[in-house]
């Protein structure tokens, strides 16, 4: 009798083990069947993490450094690129404060050298108000893994490179005002130059650059308060080093009138409606970089 009871206890114990093994066996079967997916997800997570890290490093290099040499945008042949404005007094880049000239000067060649041939990229720099400052590259939405990195920066769309403000007739006589602004070959490759006239009451005046007429007297009218003209590139100096261009403004009529004249530099192709003093203002912007493996 005692042996029978012992056998029953052993049978119950074995049955418990078998019942416990059933879900374990099912789980092992599921794991074995789904092992390829698990391995794929693991590899994808590791790869995405590495891609995110690479994109972050590239974004930091662009917004936190000025490049080598730090004035590469003036020379047009950088060893490496960075977009941060360079402070010559402190001898260091101003992190997250992007130079408009560097933004305009960056191209697919030097950007490709920075990211490497195995990666594709797309850059979008725009103000928080929605004004596009610069885009570079083409976003490949069909890439299986895309890293996106965003940095908040300061920059401006248009640079003011010269100005004469508060122009009036002196003692009732016409007067010629002059100032200068520099250009070189590298800047003429990346910038269009504009004259912007803010007119308060004049009916006749003219604006010349290097003795070339940009705004003739018949286009100055007291009822037209703003005039903008793109400067013909052939009027400007395109030496290897910077050379000063001479802006001359002759005010010829209407005592009591006044005028401001600005020289603005904007990335090539900037539409006329974006050539404004408001777009000279420094403002917050978003730097967004997309990176993927080709």
C-alpha cells in the first residue's frame, strides 16, 4: 500500500513537470521561429544608434566650429568646414551663432567631404518664423534608416555690408556721399549684392557703385519710399583678396528730404521680396540635419 502511494506521488510530480514544460516549450518554439526578427531588430537598433551618433557629431562640428581655416568662406578652399562665426578677438568660434557667409559658402563638395562617401545628407536651416535661410542636399525618404538631428542657433538671412544713413542736402546744395564695401572672388560666387534705398521725400538722386549707375535719378520719387536694385556682378571687384568697392550717392533735390542707402549681401538666388532690413536682423533659427547610409 505504501509503495502504491509513493508511486502516485511520483506520478503527480512528473505530471506537474510536464505541465510546466508545455508553456516553456511553446515559448521556446516561438522564440526559435522569431529569432530572425529579434536579431534584425537588435541589429537595427544598434545601427540606428550609431547613425544617430554620427549625425549628432556632424551637426556639432557644423554649428560649434568655424572650420579650418576659420575664414575658409573667404578663401573658398577649406580643409574642413564649420558654420560658427569666428571671433578674431577671442580667437575662437562663437558656438551656435552661424555666419551668413559660411552658410552661403557651404556646398555639396565640402559637405560630402565632411560626412563621407557612404552617407547621404540633407540640411535645412530656417528661422523659427519660417524663413528658409539655406537648404543643401536632397532628402531620401526611401532610405530604411534616417537620423534626424536638430540644433537651435542664431543667424540671419541677409548681411548688411555697407550703408549711408540720414542723407540730406547740405546748405541747400546737392552733395555726394560715399562709403565702401569689400568683395572678392569667393564672395561673388556665393553672394548677390543689392542696393536698398529708403527714400523720405526725394524726387531726384542717383546711386553708383564704382562709377556704374545702379539707381538712376528718374527712379527716385517721393511717393516711392523703398527701392531695391541688384548690383550687376561686373561692377564689383573679384580679386583673390578683398578690395573695396565705392558706393556713391548724390542727393540733388527737395530740401528737408532724407534718405538711407544700404548695400546688402544675400545668398545667390535669394528672391527680391527677401531683400529687406528685417531679414538683416539676427534671429533664432533651427539647424536640421538628416543623415542616412547610401
